[in-house]
């Protein structure tokens, strides 16, 4: 990563945006970053909308920390950190779905699972005698270090997640809006919660490559929160969420090529600034200023 930042720090902006893009696309690591970032932003935007709709922001945060514990455990036994990441996020998601059947009581169960996973992560790191660089890199993301193989895996995982969302869209939306009514109509709440938590675990596992465990809210929650404030129509909300996530990811990657600072900083800053702007515009509109 140091070599990549050293390479990009020697580049400067030019008045010709097209020229800047051509120069940036000369490098394979930037091509891979844009390819993976695009897939991840789309998946995070779609699933993130349901995360906000179902009030599961805390769950996304908890799963990201569970993923770090899994990555640390995988490093301890000599496996790829992403394997442990996916296993622990999936297990944590199923545990949250099983323990917290109703949204009203879910926070306590999520907090319980989070505390247990964090404890495991501390144990795994303390048992590892070397320096767990791969596990620690997941804390803040490492999109500029993604290989072509990682892009393929990310694309396949993202496609599976989107196909699953399409297949269960109506029932997922129904249970997200009103669990009690959905249950009275014969929809299994436990089954839908479990399926969605697995999809959330998958999305979290691939999203941490961009923003890392500690900044998962940037792509998983904030774009969807912006969308929820701009439209009440689900499909329009999902579209807005995806567009915001895409623009933030592309902007972060573009700026980070010329400025030697982490990509995740620019992504989180841009979506936060947009969220604040939307809130201010709505506030001014209600007051009659706009």
C-alpha cells in the first residue's frame, strides 16, 4: 500500500479531466479498484436501503466487527482473512436473527452478539504471534490492493446478493414496513430475517474492502439515509441510494489517486457532507427560507 500511495502522490490534477482519467487507468490497481468499488457500491446501496428501512444500522456495524474477529481467526489458523470474515458475519447475522425476532427487541441481542464477537477477536489477535497485517488492513479498507481475482470474487458475490434481493423483494419490503401485518398474511418473519441477515453479512464482507470495518456506515447506511429523506417510494429510494454510493466511491478513488490519503476518508467525508447538505436543505425548506 505504501508503494501505491507513493506512486499516486507524484501525480497532479490537470484542467483536463479526461486526461486525468486516462492517466489513472493506465494502472491495473486503479482499474481493479474501480471495478470492485462499483460492484460494492451497488450492493451496499441496495441492501443498505433495507438496512435503514428495517432500522438495522447497529446490526451492520456489529457484523463488521464480527467480521474482523473472523478475519483474525482465519489469520491465526493460516486461512485467507476473507474466509473468516464471511463465516463470522454469516454466523453473527444468523444469531442476531434467531435471538431478535422482533425489531423492538433486536438491539439488545445485537449488542450481545457484538460483545461476544469482539471478545473473540481480541483473543485471536493475542494468540497470533506474528503481525496480522491482512486482518488489520480490514479495519480501514484496502481497495487499492485488490487483485483481479478479488474483483471476480466480489462480482460473483455481489451478483448473488442482488439476485437474492430481487427474488425476495416483495416479501422483504412487506416485512420491513410492518412485521405484524406481514406475519398475519403468512410471511415467515424468522425466515425473512435470517435470509436478510445473511445477505447483509455478504454485503458487509465485500464492503469492508472499500471502507473497512470501522467505517462501514459510509456505504451501508449513509447513502440509504440520504435516499430515505429524498423519496418515500422504495424503488426510487434504492436508486438514489445506489447513485449516492457510486458517486462517493468513484469520487474517493479519483481523489485518492492524486492525494496520498486513504480512499475511505474521501468516501466517508463525501457521503457525510451530502447527508448534512440534504438535512440543511430540508430544514430551510420547512422554514420557508427556500
